[in-house]
């Protein structure tokens, strides 16, 4: 059985007696470059997210338990509280490595090192410099400025990442030149950031594939969601050879955010504690005072709800007919709507069986028509549907008795 | 100036005096196949959406005014009300063509024709048949079943689309064989549907590109969002040569829905009445009793909010530094957070200027520190920030007076 990634190794299983496995259309998407089965998660809710004070430590602990590989924090120089938070998180003894996301200034880097982080994510505002073709002049300037801080971090025995900004609007030759140089200096990762959320998947594949041939270090990617492509871009980056993906809970972040942890898990179905997604999202949503969107992957109230008669029938007979994700993998349950004018008789029949009633198909069809007629007039709750079924069944039994 | 699609012809303009145009990383994404600049929208909120009775006609009118090319409705045989709705919508005299989405049954098709629709979208539950390799037997069966209804619709002078279901898990040779035959019969469009939301962009590109070489008719695509790729997949399908994209307002639909109209517009920035997006979304959200997600493209309350000092400074000096989309194109406004411990002094300086106060940079830095310290203790409203600025300015003036 293959999963949505075209791999066999992860747990997208379903009812064991199911006759139609979840095979996929197998295009030529497997390649030696692909890291779809071996990526690492950099969780940046506490930095890119709302920088909320409320539930800060609980969120870090929960993310660690979930299994993220890195937790990224705001630079300790942002405020006195940021400095204290960073120190405290570093002292929690989490399995996840703690990263500070800092500007390319020695003061920022030193402050992060003092806090006890495991690594430094250096971000450099390169976009203005790299956006026009610079014939190497600005590139030299960027590299000169970067080298001091990179070497300092290395001397402290910590991981270091060097990221350009707005990478997809930067001049290709210039940006590759910067990445190649910092790779030679020995950074652990280079970072590609779609800071404004403009990239589309084919651009992502092309840039990451090219970069994969230029640097030997790991490649971290960071995608904003302004044009709705953040999850697809993260997945496509892995296909092209990136190794680390930045995510936040519910995708919270600047503007309409970045690749969401839950949405990305829906895409990947892998090794993390998936049943914790809902708990994590609820915690963060409360802390930043937002609601989980109705259409949120996995946990939105519509995610596993089937409404049309056609779909409802299909999903009740074989869930994989209309679901690529098994809700149980995430500790969620499936919900099939009966109370709609689109209800099909197969759905009603399923409900009849669930109610442990015996009813011939002809009568189920009659009951279905009653339900549809009533649903055109007013919204129906499941109790309404049940009482229509029960009263019809009682009538049927009575008819039998009278015969 | 190029826009996010790499095209020059559409209106992604910004402040005229801006020095840094919104150029993009230009990968090899332009191709003779691409329909990114010439697609048509099939709006299916009234079918794939919640099939809500409330605001049904107002939504249709508003969608027509917005400029969608097609409005798709539920099959008239779903319920007596569906039949009435279909007839009434057809009688409204809208510019958009009205389509009925029907099963491949003559009764369904005849009912739709009677209602006066402009075209029929035939959907056939092909997935079980096409999922295993069928050596042509099931394919012949599907084609035989389809041909009668297709020829009937053609005899009525109406448009006809033939769509398979779960296209990305179907056997490639079989599905191409079905599409090729219905193309020869003369359908206006074939439909590719990712019914379960499993496809990723590279699979989409590959299938649509292959299909483009097999059929000469138009290609409609329909993407569910279970794994967060619906918008990216729709865009990528256009790059590969598809011509029509299915969307709904806010993406509502089975489970967590399909490609959202607003999110897709954020990706495309094109010829539609973009300022109507919010009104449309508000209307549908009220009708189906949901809230617009906080992170919704364009209209979510975070979409144009800039929080970190770094971003806030950047966006105030040159909006395109941190925005790929101009909020004004959609009738929206930009919002920059001052009330956060991440506030940078450039942001505060901008506010000082907005308040028409005269304050030297050194003092702005002091005020910024005060704001940050207070923001660590409690959430700050814009009024708090203003009064810190004003009181500091008053003190400064007093100092000057005392000298």
C-alpha cells in the first residue's frame, strides 16, 4: 500500500479489511533528490507566530512532546522579557533543539549564545541588495558581514544557519553565490525564505533543485501563505532536496502566516504524535485569541464531514473512497450528514442499520423522500432524522401486525 | 514590472514612486502550455458548497457581478427545491453561464435541460472501475454509458463536460483513454477531479500536461484541500494547460473544501472585481454560519497585518518589501502593529510622524524602549502607544522651554 507521498514506510493505513487501498496516481515524482521521507521540522510558533506571552512555556513543552526537531525563538534582544524567555526555554531540558532567530549583529548573536541556545538562525535582510543584479559587489559586502558572526557561532560549538530574505525575488546568480560561500565557511544550513509569499511550486522546485547542486549543507525553507501555496511549496521543496521545513501551529505568523504544522502533517502523515495536533492548536488558539478555521486541515469542524448523498454513501461503504486521511490517525472521528436535502437513501439505510432496525429498501427510499422534503422546509438535526425513521419503522411493524 | 505570475499585463501595481518593483525570481516557469493569463472560473459555491437555501439567489447575482464565467448548481433531481432553485437561477438573465452538475443518468440530464441551463457538467463515479488496471473492459463500459447522455446534451445545443472522479488515483492509461474518446465525441470540456484532495503540484503538472497532449477540448480541474494544496494545484494546472478552474467562496465544500475563490484571486490578481471578495465572503459566511478564518487570504484579519519591528519598518518604507499583494486592489487596508514588545523604533517614528509631532530620533528610541517595557507587562492598544508618545513629546517641549 502506498501513501499520499508515494512511499510505503509510513502509517497511512485504514480498515484492514478494506478492498481498495489508497493508491495514488503515480506520476514521475520520485527522485533521488526527494527528502519527503526524511525531513526535519523547525517549529517557529514562538517566533514567527504571535510572540504571545500567554502559554509560552506550555506550548514549548507540548511541541517537544509532539516531536518537532527544533523550536525557534525570537532574538533575545527584542525585549528584556524575550531574553528571560529564551534562557528559561533553554533550561527546560527539552529533546528539541532550541534556536534563536537573530539579525546579523554580534550583539544579537552574543545574547543568544549567553541564553544557552543550541543553534543560531541568522537572517540577513538581503533583498534590497540582491534584488537588482549587483555584479558581485553587494554579494561581497553581504559575505563579509556574515563571516564574522558565522565564525563566532562556530567557535562556540553551536549550529548555525544563514538565510537570505525574499529569496524568490532575489537575483539567482547572486543568491547562489552567497549560499555557496557560506556553505564553504561551514554553516550547518542555508535558509531559503519566501518572505512575502509569492512563490509557486514550480519556482520552488527549480530554485531548491538548483541550490541542492550548489551547496552540500542542509537546506531550510520558510514559506509565507499570502497566495495560498505555503503547504504545497514546503512539500515541493522537500521533493527538490530541502531538508528542514519551518512551520507554526495553525500557520500563525506575519500577515496570513506560514506553512501550518497541522496542514503539513495532513500532507505528510508521518512519524510525529499526530493525535496531539488538536490539543496543540487549541492551546495556541486560546493563547493568541483566535478560532480554528472551519476548514482547517484535520481539526476544522468540516475536515471529516461528508454532506452530499453521493459522498456519504461512498464514505460509509469504503472510507478511502472519499478520504485520503484516516481521521483516527489524528484522534479525530468521521461525521456523515443525514440532515440535508442531498441525503441519499444509502446514507439513510446506514442509519437504519446503526439504529438496529429492520427495514426493506423500498421503505428506506420512502423515508429518504420524507427527510428530503422536510429538509427543504427547515434544518434537520440527527434526532429529527431518527424520529422519522423510527415512526416509519413503527408504522411498518404495525402494518405487519395488521396483516 | 512583472507580477507574481511572471506576466506584465495585469494590474499588480503599487505606489508609482516606488523604487523596488515587485519583480520575482524568474525560474523556467513560462511555457507555451501555460493558461495562467487566460483561464475561466467555474464558481460552484451553490453546488460543492453548503447547498444553503439562505441567500442562494443573492449569492448567484453577486458572483455574476464579480465576473465568474460559470455558476454551477446541484442536480435538479436532488430535491424538489433544487429543481425550483435551478429554474429560477436560469431565469435571472445573468451574464455567467449556468451549469448543472449531474450524475450520468438520462433522468438527471433531462431535468437539468428542462430547467434551462446553459451546460451540463456530467460526473461519473469512475474511481472504483479505473483504480485497478482494467485492460480496456471497464473503459469500454464507461464510454458506452457516457455516450448516450453526451449526445443528448449536444442535441439540445448545450455545453457538456465529462469528468472522471478521483482522477489522481485512477490508472493513467485507462483515464486517458476515457478522456480521448469523449473528446472525439465532441465534449466541450473534460474534467479532472482530485476528489479526495491527495494530489501534489508535481503530480498535477504531469497529469494535466499529458492530458493536454491527448485531448483538444478544454480541461476543467477541481481540487479538494485535504492536504492543503488546492490553491497551488489549481495554479499549477493552469501552468500545465488546463483552462477552467472550479472554486467556491471561502473554499467551502465537502470536508475541508476546495480551491477558495479569494485565495485563488490572491494568487492570480487578475481581471475580476476584486473589491467584491469581502462582500461575497461575508454573505456566504453568514448564510452557512461560519466565520472567515483569521488567516484567510486577503480578508482574514491578519492578511495585511505586520507585527515584528523588522517587517513593520520595511513595509512602512516600501510596502512591496513585505507584501506581494497591494491591499488596495482588494479594497482592503494595511495595518501595522505598534503595540508589541517587538515594536522597532522605525515603526514608532512613523507613528510620531502620523501624529504630526516633531521628535528627534534619540527620543524616539527612548519612547520605543518605554513601549516595549510596558508591552512586556500588559497588552497595549494603539491609544496606549499614542499617549506614551504624546507625554514624551510634551516633556521634550517642556525641556526646550526650560532651556
